[in-house]
C-alpha cells in the first residue's frame, strides 16, 4: 500500500499545505519528478488559473508556468490587461509526468487516477484562496474542476459555475497555441484565447 502524505490540519496554513505537498505520495508521479510544484500567488487573489501539470522547466524551477507555455501565458495576460502577480496560478497535477527520449523529457498527459489523487491539493488551494473566479486552462484542468469529462469546446465562452458557486471560465491551454503548426490558425486561436482572458478581466 502506498503511503499517503498526512493531510494538513483544517486549521493549517497555506505554507503548511505547501510543505505537506512536498512529500506527497498519493500517486506514482512523485517517484520520477524533481519536486512538487505547488501553486503561487496572493491568497487574496480574485482569480485562480489552473493549468495541467508542471512541464520540464517548472519541474526544475519548482514554480508553475515559467517555461514556454508560461511565456505565452504571460504575454497574452499582458495583452488582455491582466496582471499575473495579482492572480493565483496552479496546476491540476503537481508533479511532472514525462517519458525520457534520449536527453529529453517528453510531457505525458496525467491519467484520471493521477488527476483525482491530486484533486486533494487543488481543493486545499481553493479553500485557502477562495477566488471569485477560476479559469481552467485546457481540458485536464476543466475535468479536475468539474469532476467529469465535459468537452472544453462546449463549455468555452459560457458563464459557468462550480458546485460551490465559484464562477468558472474554460479556455484552452497556452501550450495548445504553441503546438498549432499553421501560423494563421495560431494567430486566430491566440486571439480567441486573449478574448477569453479579457472576459476574465471583466468578470473580476
Ligand atoms: N503547463 C502547465 O499546465 N502548467 C505549467 O506549470 C507549465 C506548463
């Protein structure tokens, strides 16, 4: 049986939760990742962004969204008039899942069990921050938040609400934009992503 990290006391602080997450063994991803990448940002943030999982650079830095996807996120946030330093930024899964190919570590999608194991930490972050609005960046984050696999396309550009009444905006993951091979499609999709972030700005 796998050992499960002690749950921080309900009265514990965010710093205690983050420290407990460092030793998390709720799923197997802790075995190969460098470290847990917990969320960061002000606990009084009105908006929480949820990505999928740390990538290669985030795994090494111990911070969310600092690699190529993070740079796209920062740029489009700026263009949409949002200030990342006022937002809480985290991921649905807090360990990097990868496959080694030569010298590279290639991202692999977390599975339903890993997402569900890590929902414990996302739930704690939501309890600490209590944001007015949560933004799901991509399908993994959306599934982690709504608990089932509704399609992102059908939930995008809609006013959604989570079970606890928190407003939810569903949009694409910034790395989706990086993967689009066609320049015209990339521009069009980046524009749509920016429009989603502008809506976030209007809602908070
Ligand atoms: N992709 C994510 O979903 N999160 C990160 O922190 C980096 C890349």
